[in-house]
């Protein structure tokens, strides 16, 4: 029945948290009923349950039960009657304290008498007189619990225990039956406390009044009908409305309340009947027992409890002797419950048996985590006291605590581990006891992964104390320290690693051969986690020193370690450093070492051979690349020469056109003879006074470069002087300077007809009197001839130079030098 849905929807979680703040608690989950995991309230227990936490320590979880006094409930009772019952239950649960009764942390009633200013304020019950105004809320803050029905429905699926409850495997297994029997054992003990100590009956025993803790303990709760015997008027008035019909004894259904006297029926009678009904209902659930039948040991007991005759119903203390409770799980937890009052020897014996109990299922992990762990931590409070640790009994107790402590710690969450285990590690590693140190080192691989994020814990509180074992006089502890250090190497700081390397160098000279051998194996295993710089400094010197050891296993370990670390040596180091240290062992006195040395050598030579082949392939590729670049260079050179030839021919044609225009200007102005007439003027012919044409020929023939004249081949025809008086013929015959160049003319020379061989038509030579005959082809380019090539005349360049040095002096013209035509240079 969801009669509180409207109330929940209209009440935000922030309001409850604000009210609970006065008691130091707050809600953890949303108060939205659509998303709430808590069970819906029932007519028998109309309280809404939420998860919460303690404000001063959020890791402390609680359960919060909320009662709204303004909600109309669909029952025969009135609102004020419901509120009165809720108040009564809240007061009673706070005053009842027993290990099998739900522990209450705080209760809160926001329905106090409003102050004069009209502002309501929450007041704790017991601190002020409260007046029922019919508004506000009631709060009960308890230890974290869950309803029995919810626990039974989710506790046997074999899945991970996400809610802190017991998970014991499939139905019908011994763990399931043992957990249920232990649960009833706790309920019977709680009833016994009420009957014998409080002289009262619960009166409302049903599944809604039983809750389960994270340690799988069943506890009683919900006491609105708690009544002494004989019953009071309130019980007679409300028990029909609150108690489920099946759980009401015949005397209650028949309203024979006057017969319910302690000296006649006993206080336990009505609760014993309800307990028999509850046992039958739980054991016949399909998720508890697939046979859906009571255990044979309980059949007679349940029959007596459900008897219609109250005097035949057994008392609570007698039920505890039932054989169904004689199983390992119940006995183990019974011992655990009484552990606080036992002697140190009994505690030590129990702690030593915990690993076996957890292995055979008699101590579930949920029980060990929530019930055993606090007792283990309590026993370790004395480790910081040197006086206490000096006592042999205390030392033995601490030693017996460590194995179950680390076993239970493996199932803790990160937050739980940080809260419970990390604080006890530093004082434990500082204890100067070899047995305790050995126990810690044996479990170091379990501790380190859980604290590797805390660098201070690793380097200061664990690594530094552990290193003291390297210098211990006990060889067993030194060796155990070395082997346990493997899990620390990947996460210690560089400075700690440098310190560890110094210890490893020292251990290579240890007196115990096994320690020297394990040191080499240790170096080989931690090589992948080392930095490249540290690896280059450590592994090869360590292996080299170990191969010189006289102990056979040490030499074998060194050779095998070299083989496992071959990937960390470059080819040069293998050839220069590693192989020279391995090869001598191919002639070792022991065959095992020789075989291993041959195997290592073969493997390393194979690596070098592969590298050598790669180098050869690389050289071949480089040569092919150089050849391709050379061919490209030759092709570029050929293209360059072709471009030069094209440029030369274009320049030659341009010069030819310029010369033709110059000759045309000379022919248009015939010159007068130089002598013979009286009126003859002493002046040069008009052909000699044509500065533009002559200057053009002079500036374009390239002869002004005197520095390059030795490199020129005489491949030009000498100019012919015509009509220059009587001295012209004489100059032509005596001046052999230009004619000496005709001996080395190229194959494409000018013919007598004035044409050039090769199909090129030259401009005709001007032969008029007084005119200067200009060669047909005179370019502005310089003709460069290779020095090794001989000219067509049969003379080499060297011979030409010698002939040039022996040529006659150049005779100047006798004509008056009136015009500056540039010929004076000759």
C-alpha cells in the first residue's frame, strides 16, 4: 500500500536533511519514491526508510526512518492514534540496547510547541516536553539495516555483494541454511533478552519487525506493541490493527487477554507462536530452500511453538539448544561475538583459524568485513607501544592478526581501505620484529596496489623501512626483502631507485649464494620497468659480475637474464660488450653453462646478422640513389649545352643583320681618291668617316677583350683593304697578322664566291674603292675551342701561340689620323 506516496512527493529531501542536521545526520539518497531503493511502508510498519550518513564523518552510514504525522492512513485508526503509537515506538527503541536489537543513534521530533515568534524548531525527544500538534515529522536514525524480505530476495543470487549483505550461493547449500539459522539464532537471543530481562513481550514479531545488518545479523525492531505481562489496555486496543493475522496466537484472535498471565502462559507464549510462523515462512521460501520444507531438526520445535496450548510452547533459552544451530557458520559467529571477553590465547587461536574458516564458508566475507575487521583493527592498537610489543602474548596476537587482516582488506573498497587499512601500515612496518616484518613482506604484493597512488606512503612509510631488511643479519629476511621488492620497483621515486641500486650492488657480494642468484633474477625481472638511463647503468654490469660467480646457478641465471633482456642492448653493445663476456663461458667447466652460453651466443649472433643484412640493403639503396642522381645531372648538362647553342645561333643572326645595315651606309657615300689631284684634300675617304658603321663593327667583334685573346681560336678571316692608295697593296702583302688566322679556320669557312658552306647565305662583301671590306659573318660572340682539340690546319693551340709570338710587327696606315676610328690600337 503506497499511502505515503503523496507525502513523499511533497516533501523534498532537503527538508529532511535540514531537520536532521540538529542531530548531526543527513539523507544520502533522493527522497523521490520513484527512485528510492527503500521498501514501501506497510500497514504493519508505516515508516519510510532512507539511507543517510553522519555529517562529521560521511563514511559512517546510517538508516533514517521517517514518520509524517500529517498523513492520513487507510486503516481503522485515527491520525492521533497513529501518531501516539509512533511516539511510543520511538521512545521504546531508544531505551532498548542489545546486540540483537537494532542500534539507535538518535531520534528527532519536529512537532515541538512553536515559540512565540511562530518559527518551529526541531527538538530531540527527552530534551523538552512535546505537545502533539498533529504536524511535523518523527525521525529515527539507526545503524545501516535492510528489511528481512528485501535481504532474502536478493541475498542468494550468487552475484557480487554490492549492498554489504551476505551472498552465500545458490539455495539449499549449507551456507544459505547456516546464514538463515544464524539469523534466527540472533532473533531468539533478542526475544530472550525481552522476556527474561525486560519482562515484556514484543507482541509484533513478523517479517516487518526483523532487519538485517551488513554483517548478516538479524535484529529486532519496531516496538509499538511492546507490553509487559499481563498486557496493558493499549495492547488490547491496537494489536488487532497492527499485527498480521497469521502471526497472532489463538488466545489473541479469541481475545482471551485475561488468560495471558505470566504465571500461567509465560511472557514468551505469544512471541513463541509468532516465531514458529516466521520460521516456517522463511524456510519454505523457494529462494531459501528449493524443497520448500523445514529442516528436519526444526520440525518438532516449530510444531511445539505453533501449538494452540500456550504452556506447551518452548522458552527462548531452550530454543537455542536446537540442533539446527549446531553448524560451523553459527558456531564461528558465536565465537566471534564473544571474542571481546576471551583471553589473548583464545583470540590468537581464533585469528589463526580465520583463513580456514573463510575458505570453507563458515565465515562469509560480509561477516568478516563488517564484524571481524573492527576486532582485528582493535587488536593492532598496541603496535605503537614498544612496552606492549615487548610482551610475548601481545606480539603473538599481533602476528596472528596480520594474515586475516590482509585477507579481509582485499575485499574493501578504495574508501574503506583508505579509512581502515592505510593508517595502520606505517606503525606496522616500524615494528622491530622479524616475524611481523616477514608477515608484512609476504603480503606486500596485496598492499602496494591499493596505496600506489599515495607516493608518501610508498616511499617513506613502506620503502624506507623495508630497505632495512637488506642489512639484516638474517639471510632469510634479506632474501624475503629482495623478492618482495619486486612490486615496489615500478612506483618508487628516482631517488629511492638509486638507493635500491646500491643495495643490489651490495647483495651481489652477499655471502649467501642464493641471495646472489636471486639478485641477478631480480635485475632481469625489473629491467622492463627501469628507465633507459638506469637500465644502461645496471643490467649489463650486474650480469657481467654474476657470470664470474663461482656458484653455478648464479652463472646460469646471468646467462638466462641476458637472453631475456636482449632487446635492451643495441647492436654495437652486443658486439663490443655483451658477446665478449658470454663467449668465454662456451668453454665453462659445467656443461649446463656451456649449453646456455652457446644458446645465448647463437641468439645474439642472429641479431647481429640481421642488422648486418639491413645495413647491406641500406648501402645498396644508397648506391642506387646516387646513380639516379648522376644520370639526372648528365641530362641537365646536355640540356644546358643545347640551350647555349641555341643562344649562340640567335646572337650570330642578330650580328649579321647589324653588319649588313652598317655596310649599306658605307656603300651609299663613295669616297674620293687619297692622291693624284691638285685639289685633293688630305682627308680620309668617306668610307673612313662613317663612325656609326665602323663603331658598330668594332664594338660587336669582341676583340677588345685582350685577356681572352689567348683562348680564342683563329677562326676569323682577315679584313681586306681596298682602294686605300698605293700603300694598300703593300700593307696587304706585308701584314701577315690576320692571314695567320686563316690556317686554322673551321670546316664551315667562307668560300671565294662569298657564300658560307652549310647553307647559310652571307651578306655580299662591299668592294668599292675607298670602302672597307667587312667580313660577311662577324658576331659579337667569342668562339671557344677546347685546348686538346687541334685545328683544321694541323696546329694545336700551343703551336698557334708560338707562331703568334713570332709574327711581324703590325704596320700602321700612313693616312693622317684625322678620324678616331679605333684602329690605332693595331
